[in-house]
C-alpha cells in the first residue's frame, strides 16, 4: 500500500482559487489599481455622508413643520364708504287720537246697551237709556245741582267755541305763512326746510282746529243733556221716563264698559267712542334714548301685519317719564313718544286701536362715511382697535370711532377704504399671526 507524498497533501494557491502572492504584490505595486481603489472608497464615504445629510434635513424639516404655528381661519370684510343710520328701536302700539268716554250723567237704572265694539254711531245717535229709580230726582237739591250743571256746561260750551275761533285764526295765519314762505322757497330766496316747516305747522293747526271743533261738539252736547235733565226735573209727570244718552261725535264704538242692565251712579263709565281712522302711535323708550330724538324725526314702522313698512314722524316726546320694571326685573325710566303717520289711510286701513307695531326712530343719519361691522372693532386699552389682514398676516390697527349703529360703526380715522378687517376676531388672533380664509 502506497502513502501519499508531501506534495499531494499541501494545497497550493492555485488549488485554493486565490491569486498567487506574486500576483498580489504586483497589483499593490501597480499605481493605477491603487488609484481606482481609493476613488471607490471615497465615493462610498461621500454617499454615506450625503445620505446622512438628507436624513438629517428631512428630520429638521419635519420638526419645523410640526412646530410651526398653523394659520388662524378668519372671516374678513373690506372697508367701504356708505350710508349709516342711527336708530332707536322699540315696540309701540296704536291708539285713537281723540277718544271720548261716555259717562252716566245721573244715577238710575241703566237699560242694556245693545251696541258692540266696532259699531258705527252718528252724531246725536242713541247710545243708552237710564230710567230713574225713584221720584227723588225731583228734590230741590237735585234741581239746584242741575241748574249749576247747566250753567257750567254753557260756560264750557262758550270756552270751546272760543277755542274753535282761536284755532281758526291760528290756521289762517299758519296757511298764510306757509304760502308766503313757499313762494320764497320756490324763488330761491329761502331755504326749503323753513318752507317745509311752515307747511308742517299749517297741518298741525288744521289738526288742532279739528280737535277744537270736536271739543265744541262735546260741550254743546253736554249743554243739551243737562238742559234736558233740568227740564225733566221740572216736570214730575216725566219722572219715570227714560233718559237718553246720545253720541257726542260721529265715529265708532271702541269699547263697551258696561253692557248689562243695572243701577249706575253719576259719572259711571259706559262706552268709549272714537274715530279709528285717526290713529297715532305711542312708543315707550328709555329716557337716555329719548334725549337723542330730534323734533319731527323720521320713523319706520315695521311688523304691523302689512306687506310693506309704514312711515311716520315724531310729533311729541312727552315731558314726563315713568318707571317700568323690565322682564329681567330691572327698573327702567321710560318716556312716551307720540308718532303721526305719513302714509295715506289706504295703506294702513287694517290697523286699529291698540295694535302692536315695531318702531325704528331715526336719530341721526349720513349718506357717505367709512363704516365697518360693529363686531370688528374692540376695546384696546383706553381706545379702540381692529385687526387688518394684509398678505395673509393680521396686524393690530388703532382706530378712532364715531357713531355706533345697530350693526355698523363709523370710523373717523385708522382705516382706509379697501382694507380688509377681521369681522369676528377670536382670542387666537394676535398682532402678526398668520391668517387663512375659511
């Protein structure tokens, strides 16, 4: 059996697949090979560094975007020039301008009143009947009282006639002034406001004359009633006859205060009469608002039930105020404002006595001023300010405010036409914060 030789047991570089030592030595000594290896190693190092830089930049960018404040969503509106109207808004009620309360002239038994609210009555028409309770109506004291009432009624009638004459003279004078001032205004020698005021005064004098004539009719009616009463006192045979109460005016029944038959005492209220076509509006406003209402202020009457608002003007701000407790239990000082209608009767024919209306009294107005929503302006220290958006950034802008309306506010300085203001700035909005539209 043969044994392997030493050359057979020891492997050579060729058998292991490796380059011979002589070949490696030659490669190390070759400059071209060395340069290629160095370039390959340099590329690997730069690729690793570039990858690290890219990863680091991505992390920094992600952190920056995550921690960067987000834009605040706001609603903006452009500042404009336009009209501004300052108003006092309150609920009011209609009422008949001249109402008459019919009273029982004497004691007795009242027959049932057949009239109902809304019924039409003529001047001198029968309203009610009173039957004497006993012959005691003929005693001397009653006769003396009746004589005194006749004398008083006649004096009141004379005074009422004097008031009619005075009202006629005042109307004639007012019409003359209105005609004269109207001619001057037409020729350009006088302001149109003075001519309009003179015409308005003439209308007021006409209304006063109508009221005075109503008063004269009532006084004349009183003379007739107490005279008839005295005549019945002097005739005992008519002691049980019915005493007729007749209407002092032509109009309608507003209220029946005692419809049932029964005993009545003198001056007991029976009916309320008036002309429902002659209406006015009464609005109770706060005293601090009343002092800002100018004479003949324009009024818009809304929510009265018709398709279109009605117009009117302030005739009177009553001089005496009263106390009213609000729905929240707060005591308020209020005063009544009387308003006359400017619209013809045909536009408000459906209105009656005591109807509710919403009155908007114009205390001040202008046709051209800088206005912004009232919600865009807020207190900033001792003054006022607003946020203006420019290039997507909100900036705090101090402003000087003028008159404040219901929804808008007048800007005297600090804002220009075209500036965009934040309408409802929240607590997130600050000076310099980025903004975005909703």
